[in-house]
């Protein structure tokens, strides 16, 4: 009976040791999973950083295009202003030409009579 009792104690110690080993393996597995998650997060951060850089570049390009369009619109406005000024001058000249054409031609007054 004492031998059985010793074997039982020995078996309890071995089971306890196996439980510690299983617990250690489980902890290692959890750490590996955490490492995998950390790698996933690092990859996600890298992807987000790449997208942020791409977005920043796109924003700068869009800003440049907007400034270029603004400059072109300003040039067109200046050209339109010049054309409007030319049309106004031509309209005034046309009015003056019409006024001269419609004015009755008045004969010049006769020269004063010379008396001797």
C-alpha cells in the first residue's frame, strides 16, 4: 500500500508538471498570437502611412491644379475686360460717325462782302 501511495504521489507530481507544461505552451501560443497581431498592426500602420502619403501628394497636386485654373481664369477675365473696353471704344466711335453722317450739312457762311 505504501508503494501505491508513493506511486500516486509521483503521479500527482507528474500531472502537476504536465499541467505546468500545458500552461507554458498555452502562454507561448498566446504570445505568438500577440506577435502575429502586432505584425498585422504594423502592416496596417504601414498601409495607412502609405495611403496618407498618397493622399498628401494628391492634395498637393489638386492644389496646384486649382491654382493653375485660378490663374487661367484671371487671365481670361483680364482678356474679357480688354475686349469689353475695345467694344466700348468702337461703340463710341460708331455713335460719333453716325452723328456726323446724320447731321445736316450746313453750308459755310458766305464770305463777308468787301466794300470799297
